[in-house]
C-alpha cells in the first residue's frame, strides 16, 4: 500500500451511475463463437499498490469488449480500493456493480477467485489464458513474483504465466524507487515479465485526470494486442 491521498471529489472515479460508457467501450469487440474462436481469457490481479482507478477502468474496457476476465484481489488491494474509490469490497463476495459499474450481463464475464483457492483454473498452466496483468502491482507483490515466493493465488498465477512463457504485465506505482525495488523489477523483467510503471504520458490531449487513466489502460491493452481507441495516438 502507498500513501497517496483520495482523489478530489469532482475527479474521483464513480461507480455505475457515473461511468461514461462512450469513453470506456473503445476497444474492438473480440470474435465470438459465431464469427470465429472466442479469445482466451485474461487474468487481472489487483494488489495493494496505489492506482485502483486503473484497475477499475481496465476491467470495464476488457469486459465491454467481450473478453472474459479472471479477477483476483488482495486484502491490501481491497483497502486501497476503498481509500481511493470509496467502495468497500467484500473479499469473499464482491459486488461487481458497485466496484466496477458492471451490468448483470457484463458480470457474467468476470470470474472472481479468492486468493487461498488453489483449485481455480488460473493456478495451473494447463488452463490456457491470453496473459495476466497485475494492476496495480504493490512492492510486496513485485518482490514475491520476482523471487518466486508464491504465498497466494496472485503470486501463483503470475508464476504460471512466467513458466508457460505467457504475457505477464506488472504495473507498479511507487516513487521514488529503492535499489531493492529496481532490482526486483529487473529480476521480473529477466524472468519474462513486462514491467510497466504507472507513468502516464501527457501528449494525447490531457484535459482531465481521467485522460491519464485512459493512457495506462490503452498501453496495457496494446501489450495484449487488443485493438482500441481509448487514446489519441502519437502522430495521428
């Protein structure tokens, strides 16, 4: 967990009533069984780093593009979500409408797993996925993944993606960075992960705080080769 303050009330991300659908459905719908093979699901893990808004918007875009999501949430991640989004999340039975602003139909694409349940599909390499992202990624989670010290399902799922040579994206949000954190990032990188610090650019026409969130969401989608128009591209 980090010590960032709660966003100002007029900029804080809203739940369902405040979500602007036109701004967060700009990922190309994925093929269905009627028009080709369905895309493989993605694993989204939310740990205790600051940046709960990134996770909320990322999951919204993935689900609204028709992608299935296996969702993992740590206890610290739930605490940060409450601090930054003002939403209390029950680790045993989260309210996906209150947390993520998803309709009943959209919620059917989200598969939530408790961190002590190793009988879930994502705990095994035999279950195929298109990749995994830890967003935000706390320093403790980064360290556990970098050193292979698996103590919960987030760590195990990340270990699976590394050993299977699948895409694993880690989104840390910390500043300044200690030597230990930098070394852990290098270890994770050398093991095959993509380390993508939450450092949004400003060149895409930023006019409000949400534009910075869009930048990170778009860059994560790019890593998974999911076509999207969440931001204006450089030179376009």
